[in-house]
């Protein structure tokens, strides 16, 4: 990819469609509507969809729906050929005015706790998801959720599986589970085909757990290793796997963990960043018995393994940080 800290090059790389995605677009009937497209993952997912459609020689529409409060952001979508439509997902009239679509990706909903916005998070993850399922009951709907609905598990385990009990900590994770439950309810009651994806640490060089660890090492900030292990997946791989799930929707909805197969050590990751920077890592604490891990084995068997390795993600992130690449 090259690590010139150029956001356009980064977004182009993240939005590269896999051969499997291009082939799926040939089999998939209808256009694609992305709800909540202005979030961090929205643009690369929309662009990967459009690239796959074009490379398949098709003329399907990709439509991004959001509030588009930043006009240049809307122009960026449209300059690539992604159609945009204003939509306030909390207003029934706005949702009901959306164009008909056979395939829907529901991306709205925050993954991290931020004080002062909990009420809106709950509204998006309950009111908005219900409105979307009522409006698009004949479509296939992929719902993006989070691995944060799982509790921490023994660090030596293979991670939480889709059938394990959930126990979200924090209001945002709790509202994510509420989103899942409402998606499940409407999928069953209206026989709407759906898939619920529990994303675990998608990595963009501008944000994510690798960026956090790398930035801490680079800045000499101590890193706590008490939760000693984690999963991560390159955002481009997460985008491709999420879109491939449009072909795996069902009623009741299919639930899939989307993350990297390898268990990463916080300590070893910090030490690898230190090696890349020719610095020393400052580590505090001792690895405890529990870590936030999820098992993506089922998704990998259905959709294929992630293409970008953890070592490649760490090397790219280190070079991005050293080069002064922007952060989100």
C-alpha cells in the first residue's frame, strides 16, 4: 500500500473489493442501501460496494443514507458515484421516504462510551433499528453490532462464540445488545432476512487498538497489560466480510463474529511497536486471567479468512505514526 500518510490512498486501499465480493455482486439481486453511512466505516464500505459492482460489470446503485451535516463529506461520496440521500433515522417520515432497496446495511450506532450521548445511542440502537426493519421488511438486512456484548473470557480460551452468553458492560454495549434483540424480534415476526455482525476491533491506521498502543509507545505513555490479549481485523477485511454477509441473511437472523483469527498479546504488540520505533515500551501491570476475545471461526469458514496479517497491520500502523499520519 505504501505508507505516505495520505488519507485518500488509505481509503482506496481499505475499500479494495475481494474477488469473492465481486462474484457475490453478480449473484445478488437489487441495489444496496447503507443506513448511517457517515460513520467511520461507512465510506470505505460504500466505496468497496461500488468498486465490486463496477468490476463485476454491473449497474447496481449504491445509496448512502445519513444526515450529512458536513457538506464536503457528502460531496466526497457523490464524487465517487455513491448516491446520497438525507435521512434522520429517528424520524419516521424520513425513514419511510427512503428509496426501496433489496439489500440494506444498518451501520448506525456508536461503539464506544461517550458521556452525554447515551440517550441518543439508545435511541439509534432501538428506535432507529425498529424503523429500519419496518420500512425494509422485504429486504435482506445486515446489522453491524459489536463484540463488546460479550464479557471478558479466560485469556487462554479461543474467545467467545456466537452461542455463548452475552453480558455487555457499559451503556453503549448494552444498547448494542438492545439493537440485536430488536433486529431479532423484527426478523422473526416479519420474516425479514437478516444477519447480525459482532465486530471485534476493526483496524484503520487512523484509529483502533493498534493505533492506541502504537501511539502510546511512540509517546512514552505507559501501557496497562492487565487485559492481556485481544483480536483485531484490518478494516478492509471487515468491510469485505460484512458485505459478503448480504448473501447469508436469514430469519431468525444469523449471528457472526467478525474479527481476526489470531489472539494478539498487548505486551508483545507494544514491544513490536517499540522495535519498529527503536524505542523502549513502558508497560504496567500484569496479565490477568480474563481478556476481551471473540472467536470468528464460523465467519471465516463461511466468508474466508482475513487477508491482511496482524504483523502487516502493526508495520503499517508504525510507519503511519512515524510519518505523522492523521488520527481520528
